């Protein structure tokens, strides 16, 4: 799976990492439902750090179709809300 982090580039993710990333996605959704800005900021950072940690960066000149698009670290609650699908940012 290829993920694009807005403003940062693309990473290749193994499907084996999706359960952990989905846990973080669920935590992010919970923070958003409560309009808890500090928890939202923290969880978004942890989610993006996890994607970087387990993902393999693609070269900057590579433009592969992205399976999912993640917000930048400085995205607002409203910006992320507009990006959400029925199951959050990460499918599954």
C-alpha cells in the first residue's frame, strides 16, 4: 500500500502494519469526535511518526498512485474531517 503524507511525500506500507495504524486512526477519530485539540495533535503526530517508522520512503521523483492520503502534521481538525472516509483515514 502506498500512502501519501501531504507535504512530505510517499511511503510504501506493508499490510502487516495496518492493524496498528488502524488503532491510531481510531484514537484520532475519538479525539476528533470530542473536539479535543491536544489529543488530536498528539495522536496525529504519533500516527504520522508510525507511518514513517514502518514505511519505506519512495524516491522524491516517484509519483505512484496513492492508496491513502494522510494530512500534514499541521492540518487542522476541520481539514482532517474533510479528508475522512467512512472508516477513518486508513481503510479497514
